[in-house]
């Protein structure tokens, strides 16, 4: 499993999430506390929005704690909307193309979780990616496939419905051709205006997910694990939920992918 953090609000330095807190994302890459794999050393990445609609993207295969360029970058870049991810591979190679976040046009996406037995149906998953998005298939992860399938399912029109359909399609493949646990997912995605997050699993082990509003920063932090141990106002996202974060407000609604016959 992986760890990730996202932010939406008044512009802050990326280090205020990525490296400065006592339990920052970089610290979680060495010692995560709320997942089965405490070390997340199979690469990292950041996507951030600035003056242009498309996000900037920086990814590498080094462990997040050992890259001085990462610390320098997050100390200098300010953004009002960004995502950061540290990776623990569930089977695919450690390569830059397999590092999160992924970006296509104005959309960025990252995922913590897995589809059980993915190697057994990887080719079938790729078939679900529409031709217009398949040129963006650079890596081999289930996460990138999920993102591209969701784009084809109408991410621009309705992010929740698109993610329900995409998770339903890949979850059906996992049930038919893979193994349990079929689906575990904590995802963050953004179109450059809003931040979306979801927490879902086909069993009772949904990956951890929390959010917190900061009055001082006037912003939302959405994280795999709370960033500070002395902050008691982190809210756990219930399993089976889809969250829409806007400036100063959040909407949390049920998220219910259904097995779809299109994957048969």
C-alpha cells in the first residue's frame, strides 16, 4: 500500500504538507502507522496547479526521504491545490512511469490500494481504456489503468459516476479473473478547480483516509494519515464515501460501484 496527501485552499508551500509536519508524507514514507507496509520506498511524485490549467508534475524512483531535489522543490513552490504520493509497489516495477500522481490534460490522479490478482487480467484492463486515452498509458500499474478508464467513463462530466463505473469495471475483472481482496481504493483526483477523494473496498479493509479544515491556512488537507499527533480534529472518511472539496466546504456522499457486465 502507498501513502498520499492532498491540499486545496489558500496557497501554501508544498513543504507544509510534504516535509515539515511531525508526521509529514516524507516521514510516512519511512514509518507509516496505518497500513500494512510501513516503508513506502518505491518512488514518489507531486502534481501541483499554478498559473496554467494543467498541473506541474515531478516524479522519481528514489525513496522520498533520500532525494534532496524534492526537499528543495517543496520549500520553494507555493500552490493552492496539489497532491503528493509515496509508493509501495503491489507488484509492478519501480519506474518513473509507475509513480503517482498521473496527469492527463487538466486532470491529476493518485491511488492507494489494489485490484486483487491484477497480473492475471492486466491485458483485459487495458482493453477498457478508450483509444483516445490509450496513448497516455505509459506504465503498467492498475492505478494508471483505473485513471484512464475513468476518463473514458466521463470524468469531465461527473467525477463520482465515472469513478463508480471505472471501479465497477475493474472490480468485475478482479472477481472474474483475479483474486481477493478484489478492490481496495483510496483515491484523490482533481480538475484544477476542485479536489475529489474516495474511500472504498470490496471487503472490510478500506485504506485509511482523513481530512481536516485549517482556519489559519483556509484550506483542506486530505491525507492517508494525520500529519500531526496533537491535532484532534482530523475527520476519518467513512468507507464507501466520495468527497468533493471546494474552498471552505466539503460534500461527502455514498460511493457504490457495482459489478458491470461490460467486463465479462
